[in-house]
C-alpha cells in the first residue's frame, strides 16, 4: 500500500481534530493526496462538521458579566495553596526535581506565574490583552512548538499548523478558577484564553476545568472533584451532547467493573486518529484517573503516565484535582517556593471589593 504524504496525513488530523467530517470529504472526492497543499486546506474549510463534534463558537462566553468578589475565608486560602502544591508535586513526580533547587516546573508547563504577575489586573480581559501579555514576556512561556510559533505570529493565531493545540491554555485553566470565585466568570476567562489559539471543543474543556476549580474553592464541604466536574460538564454543554455522552460512557463502564487499563484502551481506540496531544482524549484520561484512583494521588498519576498522550498536561490537571479532592499535606520543600504566588492570589481575593462591569 502506497504511503500517504506526511503533510496530507497532518492535514487530515487537523481537520478531524477540529471536528470536520473527513470521511465525507474522502468519499465525495473533496480530499486527495494528489491535490496541491493549498487546495487540500481550501477543501477542508468546506467539509461539514461531524455530528458529534460541534464548533463551539465561544458559546460559553456569550452575554457574560465580569465580577470580582472578596473573601476572607481561610478555607479558600488553603484550597488555593492545594491547587498550586498539587500541580507542582505532580509535575515533579513526572519530571523529577529541577536542577536548580529554587526553580519550579509550573512556569514552564502552564504560565501560572506569568499570568499571576502580568494578567491579573487586565480589566476587561480580552483576546488582544492576553496575546500581548504572552508576546511581551516570551521568557516566561513554555517552549512548545505552538507557543513559540504564536509568539512570532501573534497577529494571526488561527494560522497555526497543524493541530491548533499545544499552547497551554488547557493547563492554564485551573489558574482562572483561582482568579475568580465566580464559577461562571472563571469559565469565561478560560474560554477566552483558549479562543485565540484553539478551536473546536478546547474552549469548552478549558471552561469546564476553570469552573470546576472555582466551584471547589468556594464549596462549603470537602469537594468531590469527579462530581463537580460532572456538574460543570452538564452545566456548560447544553449544545454539546457528544462530550456528555463520552463522559457518561466512562462513568457507566466504571460502574460495570471495567478496569482503568481497559478504559485507557477504549480512549486510545476511540480517538486513534486524533493528534497525540488533542484535548478531548486527554480530558477523558484525567477523568479516568479521578474515577479509578480512589483519592490516591500517586495512583492517579500512575494512570495518567500509563495513558500517554499529553502526559505533562494531564499530570498537571490530575495533580490539581487530586489535591483539591484529598487535601494533600504541604511539601516543606515547596512551601517557600510557592508561597509568594499563593499569597499573591489570596491577597487579591481579600482586597477587591465587589464590582461588576459589562464586557462586550
């Protein structure tokens, strides 16, 4: 069998990841490896959307009102610390301790430090402000191919090729959950962050993550992260039945006694044609880790590492959710390194008086 050109395969992967029905295109001779590169991409824009992957059109952010609220709750402060601690501990389990004993993995993996120091006071927050923040501080950005390309071509981010993924906004989504104690606003912030380089369901998944973290911070009792995630999914997906169905399938299979390694094989088989770092299978892998780890931090990370795909991003998110779910004890070696960031977030939440601004 003749091997397809690598650029053509990548183009099909891009179309599939963005929700296009490539089977329709091939069956109706709209796509062919004999076509010119430009013609293939022109035809991709004409393909219909697959039934179960709708284009988000930033529906989460429509008609939103931005709010700042203040809190003096020591529980919220403690949980913010758990978020930072869980993410960094998870990355250290994956990558080991940085060679510089004063260094952290978080700035390289997710920009939390960049956004904490430069983006918190942007009001109103918009796509241009976020692009400018990243472009003006390249040394604090992760070194993914997508990230570096966008730093050089920030005026037209949707031209990023081939998958429109990998820019870190899914990994930054927990930050927006800490940024706002209004879960709906946290969802909007994460959606907006994802919108300038992501397409299809990445906006939605970022919003779900941010809303879940924000809800967990203000929960009266101990938060159950699988339950809060499910509630956020149902709240934010009235027009995205496909994602709800996929998550419901995982829950059903877990109740049927199917073990986690078989769940991971199901994800790999279902999404075999997706790029290795695509957001939907990665999100499902994180959910599998939460369902099967039984609040065991180390076991959850073992499941994530076994799955492959975007291991660093999935590790970070799993670390965040597990830390909130299990109240992991502070790591004495990390406390002095993380405390400035944690204290900054807490001070911000303690200092703002309530106000609101309509954001168009």
